């Protein structure tokens, strides 16, 4: 039975906890991925960054085709079964990575994860189902805060466990994902009522078809492109942070984990506390602008820091980018009918997959090119500088698109 909207707070607590555990399982492997790749290939750090980019590419290209199918299946069968399916595949992915005897196994594991990679998209659709339009931005912020909580706990745990072996965090991540599956199976109800479901249509359940469907909503296309550029830049952090801090500051796994945990603390503060004030008071439009300006400053700070401790104040500034995703989500979901919210999230997930195809390859290749021994210019912060330029371009698109469609007051009371 679908969840009554009057019980949405209880259901929201369930979905936030699911996302929290999912994010922990993701964050826990970040500090040790270079170490695992190097142990399997005997590569240099620069070469390992390239392989890491190819692993992220493998995941993303499969996700690109799978995400809209899962999003549309969610519109037909409900959110719950799709979410449980993704959690089961994620657990298998981490088990394979933990036991991998060769680098090929890591690529197989990433293929499996890519086929079932829509947990966050389904979570957003779930929250949309159970939330009134005027409250969605705040609740999207809570989802972001749950992810931030995972980034606090996951990398810290992963960094500490990584001191005892590069594979240990992967086993821990698998355990968390499977715990998530059990929790969801017994505790999570269905959110999508039968009257708001629609038949599955393969023409709408593919990456190109899903984007074409969104052409019916002009404001969505402009915002989606701006968000596309933002996400390419944003991916510089998970794809190169570990390699960058090892290369430039010789950080250990625990130091990397603590830095990502520090970033996660301020992400929680922004998305769980500040956003409750910012969206209603400033509106989604102004909050989005503030977040984009903050991330531009933060990326430049990362790129040109000369000592490791200098990264920390820039992490605080960049945490205000937590306004960006809820602002985009709030504006875009307000333009879409209830029976197409899953399609919207699947389409956005597909676009995010394109950024995940382009972003890690671009950022890791840039890092490798500017840290290679044969390079004439040594600039390990090049990926973050490129991300700043992409974020600035996003801002320059976002402002005129929103103003043209007169959505600048959305979210204000």
C-alpha cells in the first residue's frame, strides 16, 4: 500500500536512513582506491589515476543506459522494489571488489554496479511522492544531508580501516549495503499510489528518449544543461582528491579520510540546517547562485593551496555548494506532473551518468598529464581549476534561464 502523505515524515526518516547507509558504503572506499589499484597493477600514482578514471567511466557508461529504465520501471511498479534491487547489486559489487585478484575483476564489479545504480534517483523520486511541492527543497536538502553524513563517516572509517589493508574497507562497504537491503525490505513502504503510475514505454525509458520527453518543459532543458556542466566540475572531487592529496601533500589514507569527513560535517550543516533557512528566505534561485559562487571559490582554493592545512578553510567555503542541487531540484520538479517525477529523476540520473562518463576521464587525465614525469608543466591542482571554470559557466547559464521563465521567487514564503 502506498504511504499516506500524512505519514510522510515517518517515511522520510526511513529513506534518509537508507541514503545515509548507502553513502557510507560509497565513502568508505574513497581513501583506499589508489592503494588497491597500485597493488593489482604495480602502476605509479599518475598511472593509477588514469585507471581510476577508466573504472569510473565503466560504471558511468552502463549507468547511462540503465538509469532511465529503472526510473520508468519505478513509475510503473513503484519505488520500493527498484530501490531494493539497486541495494542488492551494490552489495555484490563491493564483495567482488574486495576479493578481486586482478584489475579485470574491478571492471566487472563496476559493470554490475552500473546496471543497478539509481538508488539516489529513486530516493529523490520517493521523497517527491510523499512531499508537498512547497516543502520539497527542504526535504531534498535532508537527502543531501544524509549523503553528507555518509561522507563524514564513510571516508573516516575507510581511512582508518585502510591502514590495516586496502581490501578491508570494501568488505565493510559490502556489509553496509546488504544491511541497507535488509532494512529497506522490512521497513520501507511504497510511496507511489496506483493512480499515479503509468505503463512502461521503452521510447521513454532510454537516455535519448527520456531527454526528448523533457523538451515539453522548456525551463527543464536549460537548467539540465547548466546542471550538467556543474556536475562535470563537481566530479573532480571524488575522482582526483585522493590522488591530488597524495601527490602534493603525501597524505596517508587516514589523513585523506579525515579531510573528506571534515567536508562532510560542513555539508551536513549546510544541507540540514542552513538550507532550512536559505530556501524559504532567499528562494531557490538566490540560494543556487550563492552555492555556485561558493564552489567556484572553493575549487580555486584547492587548486592553488601550497600546504595541506590550507585545504580545510576552502572545504568550509565549498560546503555552501550544498544549496545547488536542492535549488535545481526544487525548480525542476515544480515544472513536472506527479506521474512523470520518476521519469524526470531517471533522466537527470542519465545526464549525471554522462557527466560521470566525461568528468572522471577529463579530471583524471588532466591530473595525470600535469603530474607525469615527462610533463613540462607541473600543476596537480589543474582538475580543480578546470572545475571552477565549468562551475562559472553553469552560473552564467542558470541566471538568464531562470529569469526568462520568471522563477526567481520560487521557494520564498
